[in-house]
């Protein structure tokens, strides 16, 4: 199982084993990771699962699709490495992925 490390905006790290096929958001919700609200439940209809992807994984997670990019327009403090965690599918290629949550999702 790939391990994803969720990092709070204050630097607290939470390494969690994730199941292939789930999303980074689903793994966070199932493990009560703070900072990922997921108000829409993963439908890419909000931006409350916004994360900053570690630069070393940007090629592996890819660029946001048009719908995701539209939702990121509603997020605060969007950066070049911003993604919605509901749109990142877990796979063995993402073992070691590190994502940081913003200070606020609202």
C-alpha cells in the first residue's frame, strides 16, 4: 500500500497507508485528517479538499482538469502546486506523496 503524508499548515505530519483506487481525499476523510473538509463528498463541486502537492510529485499527480481548475478558483491562497485531493487517485506511483493543507478551506 502506498503511504501518503498529510501535513497540517502548522507542520504536523500524519503518514497514512492508502488503498490503491481511492482518492487522496477519501483516505484523509477515512483517517480523520484535519484540514480536509470535503464538503461535496468528492464530487469536484467545491474546493474544501484543497492541498499543496509536494513539488517532487507534481509530474506524477499531473495537472488539474478544466473542472478542477474552475473549482480551484474558489479556493484561498492557490499556488502552482495546488490540487483538489478528491481528484488525485491513489496508486503505487504515489507512494511517499506529501500533501500540505492550507490554513483554511473557507
